[in-house]
């Protein structure tokens, strides 16, 4: 079978036409295959009239109605983080997607934010199959209910769906003892095998970052790649592989139509030739699906009563945008870390910037509600406290700034400690001028450190926070969000500002 991406050159001249007749495939059928991918769908409701599950479901229903040869795939991240998932551990996303089920769903790293058992429960509650070829139990055995490569007959085509999760998930989520095989190598090997097993079209459904996406594209083992994780929208085609980065919260969708010619060559062997057609859908122009919208409205009403409770006023400006909390000191990061330290009586508090999620700004005078804080801290993390020597605290700070140029969520927001860092220096040697309560960090002294249970367990690469004497564990700690709410409510105001806790060098 010839590769699906082959193209026939224009043939001119009588002799050339006669010679070509012996090798030119004879096309007997043309099939239109539509592939719609979505991923990183966190918030159940629309934001400013765009995105949300009601619009996402409406698009999927319309695509299936327009073309029965439609595949609807999910490329990771829905159970968390969102305001509602902090209460129901993502069940709302299962209920909403069950209304218009996927053909296949790949677990993203956020599927494990509440631990693997929660994911297993949600997988069982789903009316569609979950799959990932690179996740196993600790002993390498398959996970019950989690599928692998799916071969589907669609319009006379054999379509292989290759589902691949992000191998960095153990670093950024609570995956327990699950084993994650390398994303790129495992994906490419599976794509090759799917082709050998007779697939006409090989589709990668992947949850991984763009650097890995580029390797998958360059392998030329995939015909189509639907990818999540980067929270951006992009399409590309290099003449071999069609690629879609599937946006966030269903805001912008791009169904890909493959116009596939099925034929035979001179030896009677099956041939496949196709050309991709990308379509762009701004969901601001989409009418929500009524059935889904009814459930969205019900969920919204249930939240409003308990969340629209005022707790205080922001007297200073705050900024929780992704590029701020993952790269520099922020007023809201200071607020959160101060609340953790005040609650525990710790010497130092360290929170990961990636756990601050609302991605917004607050003007001075903004009235803050419980909803605001829970939107910022949706993961349900618990404040814990441990005792650690200064050497491990320094190692933790080094980890925190080790990937700042990548916008990694491990960037530290701190209280009770100040430091400088140089992002141009090698990772592991970037931090300097560390001070605790106005005194240089003593590498041998033991300090009380407040953090969250996710980081204490090594999340976001914070292995340096482990191994100490745990004073407050997850079972005895309080929700970070509640600590912040009570911290604000105690005075009715927020006065935190950027004050030089973290200094950037080399700029």
C-alpha cells in the first residue's frame, strides 16, 4: 500500500501518458474523512461568549450531522483545574462530554490532579473510551479500562487512532505509582506498527508540548496529529503530516477534512491519496447546544449561591496572568504564600506559580469573593509543613527557576524568604543572595517550610522538599484556598504588593 500522502505529478505529452498508464493508480472511490480534536477543556461555561462545553458539543454534533465519516477526539486535560472541579473532582466534565461522546479520549496530566483512583472512577463513568499506549501500572501491566491503539473502519478507510499521554505527568500531577513510557519514542513506534497492520490513515491523538509535537511531525509516521497541552491554537501541514494544536476551553476549533482517493495500482494493490482541508471555527459564532446549555446553567446556579460571597477588597493591583506568576514575583503570589505561612507559623512558604490559575488582573478597589480565590486555586491542594535544612531549601529554589524560560509551573512564589536568580546561568546554578528573615540562608540550619501537598510529594520537580520531618501532613492540613480566604477575611483587605522578594539578574 502506498503512503497516503503521495501526490501524482501532472503528466504531459502522449508518450508520457502511455508510460504513466502502467504506474498511475486507478481511483475508484473518494471519501471525505473529518477529524475534530479538542483538548484542555477546563471551564464548563463560556468565557465572554466563547468556548465552553455547550458550544464545543454543538460543533461536534454539527460535524457528525454534516459528515457521518467524522472522528471526534479528545487530547487531554478536562478533570482539572476549574472552579467546579475543586468541588466534584471533575465529574462535571464527564457529565457534559457524555452528552456528545468522543470516539477516543487521551488522559492529560490534569486527569491525575486528584490522584489515579479518581481518574479510574471518572474513566468508568465515561460513555466513551479512554486510551493511552504509554501508561501502565508500576509493574508494566495494562491498566484496566484504559485502551491502546484503536483501529476504526470509517467510510471504507482503516483509520488508526494512536493515543499518547505526556511522559512528564509524574512531575506535574499526582500519578501515584503509574508508569509513563517516553511520549515521542512510544508514539512513533506505535504509528509504524499501525501502518504495518494495514492502517490507511494514522492519526496521533497526543497530549504533549510543541517541542515533542515537532518531533512527531518530523517523523512523518503520522498523517494527522491532534495535540493538546500548550493552550494555543495552531495548524500546520508540511506536505506529509497535518497538525492541529487544539486551543483551550473549546474557544477555537479546527476540523480537518481529508479528501481521500482510494484506488489500485497496476499490481492491484490498494492505494490511498489525500489532501487536507483545514477549517477554522470561532465558537463565539456558534449557537450553544440546548441540552448541554441546560446542564451548564444548572451547574452555574449551584455554584453562584455559595461562591458569590464577598471576603475583602484588593487595595493594591494584582496580576495572576500565566506569564507573570510563572516568571517573577507577583502580588497575588505573595498573598498566597503569606497566607500559608500565617496559617502554619512556618519560617518560609513556597507555592508553585503554576497552581495559580485564573489568568487575570485585579485593579485596586476590586471586591474579592470566594469565587475569585477558588478560581485562582482550583486544584484542591492542601497546605502542609515540613522541616528542612537550608541546603534542601536552596535546591528547591533552584528547581523552581530551572525552567523559567519555558514558562514552567514550578516557578516559586514565596514568603519569609528572598532571593535573586539569573535565568541565563545553567539550571541548578541560578539562585543567589538567599535571605530568611533578613539573614543569609544557613545551609545547615533546619527551617519550617510551608508548601502544598502536591509539591511536598515531589510535584513540579520539587523532590528537594521531601525527606524532612513533616509537621502538618495532607490529612491534617487545610485547603490552600481556604487559608487564603480566611487570611483576607480576617482584615477585609489585601495590601500585598511586589516588594523585591524575587530579583531577576542578568537583564
